[in-house]
């Protein structure tokens, strides 16, 4: 079972066809991929959302804002208020895009759902964040296998108001094409997983959550901060790049940054030498520890 709010990694080739999942019709991705441009951008069609969908957004927002107030990084909460994200209806992307653009130069682009990695990286490199247009069904309020508009919008967009994080994510996108050429996208994807979807940051009163995967989930945010089960380790770029992850349960390790500058600076170095160094190294299991780890909390790992 996927953790609520999180999403699977589409970089994994399909076991039988070898195609990336987003290109593999047998996987039956949700979303309408017929009316879009070559770069996967589509229309949001805001008028097409039903009253029931706006109501579901309201319920999701009300629940997550309580979680966020208690557990989210200040930058996330500041972003939420700066964007004036609607609480009682699905947001119109254009409205929020204009506010976001004024703050950090990022815009939101509407996409049908999961898109291939090369397209995803290209958007990030252009300071465009792809946001899925469809909303989960009411019976999926706690359980979701692909990112929807609530995960993408509520989870990801607030931090794009944070200038350093915004620059970090653009540089991440820029490094995507090189990774594809070098065949190292798995390493880059792990960085996205742990440091965009499930990142923790030290705050003035303890560790806080900033990752979109946890902050769009009703239950993983509290788990990531309060539970004694997962490891909490100091962020180290090469270490993250060789750490396996689970898409079907809560994380077994979380990486903690001191501030977004730390992340941005790690992103400024050339990655090719790091990929080369990591080439022969073993993948570390999601619950693993290695001698060079700076361990903030050893997890009991009773979930595993
Ligand atoms: N597409 N719409 C969408 N949203 C994502 O988060 C996403 C994607 N395609 C690829 C992808 N994520 C990942 O493989 C990242 O790790 C890069
Ligand atoms: Fe996401």
C-alpha cells in the first residue's frame, strides 16, 4: 500500500516491457493524456471540477492544515499564506502562478498526471512546476497511488515561494538531462524522493517536515517527526543517492537538513564525479545504516 499522499516512482522500468511507467500504456496511468502538448502541458479546465470535488478539496485542506501547523517547516507555512491558496475549492492554477511568479519566478503548469522523467526535469529547469489536474475520489481520501492535484499543489507549491529551495529545485531539473545521458537517473531520483518528497529540516523548536509526500499525507507527517521507528540521519548527498526507498509504506529513514542553503550548495557541485564514485558502491537498504552516517536518531525499525 502506498503511503497516503506519496506517489510511486515512475523511473522504475516496467518489469516486462522495460518502458518507463509513464510511457507504458499497460500501467493504465490515471489522467487524460489525449489533449496535451508535446511537453505534456494541458489545460486545467477549472470549470470542469464538480461541487463534490471542491468539497473534497476543502476536507483535505482542513485536515492537512492542522497537520502542517503542528509539524511543517516555517517556510512551508509562510508559503501557504503567501500564496493565499484557496481552502474551500480547487485552486485555479493561473491565479496562484501569478503570485508565485512574483515571489520566485516559478510558475505552475497543468499536466494530466505522472509524466516521463525527461519532460519533468525540463519543466523544473525552466522554473515550471508540473501539477496534476485531477483530484482523488472521496474513497481515496487516505490512500492514493499516483500524485493528484492535492498532493502536487498543497504539498509542493508552498515551498516554491522559498527562494533558496526554488533555486535548488531548478538546479535539480537542470541536472536531469545529464543524469539521463549518464544512465544515473536512479541516483537523482533518490535525491528527489528523500529531499523533495520526504525531507526534514531543523527548526527553531526541533525537527520539522518540509517534504510534499509527507505534508500531503494525513499520517506520514506525524510519523516522520514523532515515531521511534525510522532513522533520522543528517543529510549527505552521496549517501542519499545510494539509498533505496520504499513506495509502499512510510519511510524507514529520513534525512535532515539544517537549512535550504545546505541543499542548494550540495546541488552546485558537478554530479558526474559523484555518480562515478558511487558506481561500484552497494545500494543501502531503506532501513540501513553505514559507518559514516551522522545519526540523529536510530530508528527501531519495527515496521520493516
Ligand atoms: N511527473 N507529474 C509528475 N509528478 C512527479 O512528481 C514526477 C513526474 N515524473 C517523474 C517524477 N516525478 C520522478 O521520477 C522524480 O523522481 C523526478
Ligand atoms: Fe510529489
